[in-house]
C-alpha cells in the first residue's frame, strides 16, 4: 500500500527556517531562560484602539461571504492613502484589490503569470531576501533565479547582469523595498529602470512594499505607484507593520489594470478576501496617519538604542535605514547560525541568522526590533557585555 500521492509542489516544500528558530527558542524557554526575541518580524505593539473599535462596530448579526473585489469604502480609503503618500492617483474600482495580508499574494502571484508552455517558467528574486516568492514559484513547478543584492550599490541588484536568456524565460521580477532583511531603500530611478526592463521583456514587476511606512531618514522611500507608467507593475502593501495588525491579515495589491482584472477573476475561486469587519477596520487604519507616526517614533527610539551599542563596540550595521530590522555583521569568525546560537545560549537574545535569507546572507544576523522598549534596553545591556567579551 503506497498511500496518497503528494503533488510535486508539496513534496518539494522545505521546512520554513523560522520554524527551526522557534523550536530552539522554545527549548531555551522551557529550560527556564528569559528570552528577548528579535527573531521574527511580528510587531508586539498594541493595535491602536480606534482600529479595534472600528472592528467591533462593524460586527453584524449575520456575516456573509465577502466579495472578491472588497468593500468600496476600503478601496476608496486605500486610494486616498496612495494619493497622500505617493502623490499618485489610483482608481479604486480598477487598480486596487484588497488582500488577505501580503504573504498570500506574494506566494500565489506566480499562479497568475507563469506559463511554461509559452516559455515563461521562471521567477527572478533578490537575495538575501524573503523566501516566500521563491517558494510560491517552486510550488507550481517554476524555476527561480536569484539576483544578489550588492552592498556597494546600496543593496540593489544588478539587473543588467541578469542574462538575456533568463529575462526571456522570466514571468516575474520580485523586488522588496524597503528591504527585508537589509533595511535598505531603493531610489525612484532604480524603480523606473526595473519597470522599463520588465516591460521590454514582458515581465511583471512585483514590488513588495510591506515596510514602506517604517523609515528613519528625512524623506519617505519611494514606491512603484509613483511611476507614470504602471504597465506590468504591481505594488503590494499591508497594514501588518504600518499599523501593528499582523493578526488581522489585511493588505492590498494595486497597479496594472489588466492584472488587477485577472486577479479579480481568480480570487472568487480561492475565497481569501478579508472578512468585512476586518475590511471596515482596515479602512479606518488607512485613513489615519497619527498612529503611524507614533509607531515609527517608537521604532526609532529602539533603533537608536541598539545602534549605539553596536557602534561603541565597532560592530558594523549595514543598510538598516528603514524597516524595523537591523542587518548586523557577525563580529566573530563564527557562521551566522553559530553566532545566533551563541546569543541565544549566552544572553537569551533571539536573532535570525542571515543564512535563513539565502547563502548571500551569511555573515550577518537580522534583528527585528519588535520587543518592547524596556526589553530592548535589557537586550542592549546584555549585548554590551557579550560584545565586550568578543573584543577581549
């Protein structure tokens, strides 16, 4: 008896690296260690009260299936936010589609455009990077080519070094700015170059902009919705980080009218539109900027505290001008996993090894500044002691 046959996609799914991190942290906690967890980028700030109240007010005695296109009031709130944030106009009826957060569309977008029979069987991702675009492509049998982020170029990929044969097979180019894990941003000129290159080769430019509102410079980072020509361009955003709403699973995709139309055709079959009470709470969140500014200031204080410790000990932090991540160079000759385990075992500090984000991430660890300010202060004190030992 052979049992139920599994699809090639599920047979090829590798363990998600953060599950291993969770297991190691759970074991340390079970052994009585008090942990400060900078591993997974899950905000622990309270979702603002007005958003929770909007959700409660939206609860109805009867809850019907949500429509795939989403509520008009949510699409209009997103369109208004896009205009305030990027100075760009997006038609709420034809260019915007609410999503169940951002991960589900990042994983499933390859299903929309990969066409092996016509030679479009490949996705280009950047590395080190978020692993979900790659996993989504592999799950439906697509190939993946990784374009390395070049530190000397501000963690931008060198798109002109991607071979022509790769461009001819490519269906999607994934970019992610502000970037996870490096915290780098991309200038508008790079976004224009990427979009034009994609149009030349009939490739979709998919821009994951989940961290667009967590920035620490004088000006907010640009996004692809600012481009005058959105042909072959989609932007993906979410309330998870901006508004500390990871559990709500609410985001949107916006851009090319034809692609949004195709997604509207696909999504009734998948049934993953956010519940209407989530959508109404989301509309309230997109309309407000005060809580976002307060959130950004909290992360700024945590960032300053931790950067001060690393600077005093000569530990290099690269990129890290946006997002709530610090991309920290390993200060010893250990691997990123070995250094992460040293921090866990010696100081109860959980970080993500850079190798979790691809081989190009080796030599770094990523710190998600999601613990409370008080916990970050305790971590800074512990890091001060551990790094002093490294220097002696």
